[in-house]
C-alpha cells in the first residue's frame, strides 16, 4: 500500500479492558498494512501514529499499538496496559460495560493510512499457541507456570501462571495440571469475572474450579483507583485462605507480574530477582537467542515503569522495595497488620 492511501474501518466491539476490535480480519488488514509498519489512525476527531505489531509487548506500557492476531484472525487497536477507548475519549466504563461518550455516533468509523513502511524497529516477538512448537520446554514452562521462590518467600507457597481455565492461548490444560500437581488451594484470577470464567469450555472439570478462587478482573490501567483496591482485595484473600497460592491472568505476564512483584518486594526480593522472574515469561513465550537487548527494553518500559509509577519514584533500588510496596498497599486501604499477615503466610511464619 502506498504512503498516504487510506483504508476505512468501523469498530466491531470494545473489548473488556478498552481495546477495540476492527471490522476486518487480520488477513484482510495485512493485505495493506504489515507488522512493523507505522500507521496514522484518525478516530473520534483525533489523529494517532502507532505501530502494527503481533504482540502487545512490542511497545512499552501506555503506548498505542495495533495488534494482529493471526490465531483469532482479528485486529485490535489498543494501548499496552491501558484503555484505548478512555485514552481517546471514545467511551467510559459504566455499570454494565462500556458507554460511548456524548456525540459519538454509531457505527464508530476510523481510517488507517500508511505513514512509514517497516518503520517500527523492534525484535520480533512471535508466540504460537501450539504445544508442538515448544519441544524444548516442559509442560510447566510452556504454561508459564512456576513457583515464586525469591527473597524470603517460602518454597512452593506461591505460584504464577497463564490461565488454567481459559483456552485462548492454548496453555490452560498444562497450567491446570501443574496447579493440581503442586496442590494449589487458593487461586487469584486477575483476568475474569466469575460469570465469564464458568462459561469456559470444561471449566467445571478443571482442578482449579474446585479451589478457593477470587475473581478480580483487574484493570490493565495501573493508574486507575480501582487497580490498587483490587490488588489489596487479592492480597487480603490470600492472607485469609490456605496455601499454596496461584496468581494468574490470561498470559501470566503483566497483571500477574505486578501482583507477584509486590509479593516479592514485601518478602525482601531484590530488583534483580523481580526482573529475572518477570522476564522468564518472555523467554518461555519467545525464546532467548539474540533477545537480551529487547528483553532489557521490555523490563525498562513495562514492569519497571509500572512499579515506579505505583511507588511514585524515578528508579527502583534494593533495600527500599519492601517499604515502597507497603506504602502503596497502605495508600490503597490495606493496614499494617493486614500486610504483616500477608507476609507471614508467604514467608512461612504462618502457612496453614
């Protein structure tokens, strides 16, 4: 497609966390716009430049991106770890879902034009959802399932993973089997409302469906007031229920990454520990060869950036993380006694 030529689309629907699905397939879209192209999008009276990518993690937190999903054959316009429709003033969250802003007419139309062919420079992050494509990984690694054993966390008391119930990325069976293997008793589901979770195929037959579960449906946007309150709710649930614990979202990457990082910080983990744990997910999904610089960029522009924002600091340093995490949780309604209780069940002083 030549520079400046325009393709017009409509918004098919708004996703749960504020991205929008376009009225075209991935196949149709890539006939005009390719991964690594930079395009100009005109929507709701605004104009935005953004790259075309295959994965949200190819851009930093809070940046615009168009994601090509070749598995579902759809196209999402989004903000990495944020809400696209709120960012551009297209819609707000209501009691029963998204509500379009005043003067927005339906169908919502938009245009996309090519700005720079191949102009976005990033290492390719390509993940498949087929087990046979990862023969070098164990089932647990493929499911992004692992124990969080950093700092003073008691061995095998806290686990993280991709979703053990949602089949969307093809890792649920392996994650569920791992949860059963390690005897998980309490689950924090950061991805789903209970009403949505029980409708996944085979949900009632999963091991995790029989665990004590808190369904949180955590926002992607860490700057929202509800974000901190939801995390506090999650940690209160952990502190009042039996170990071992499993925290997961859909991929087990960003929302899970923040929740787990806070637990690690409270338990005395170092910045290097938190970084190492976070990047394991990317190594399982995307491999390691030639990716060291890209992964450093992902750490800097995503979890590190989010934690600095939550803590109100410019940089993270060893020796300060525990007090910063405590301060953040107290700011969002958790008491010192509740935090002490959480730490005690995670570090083994009071594991029931």
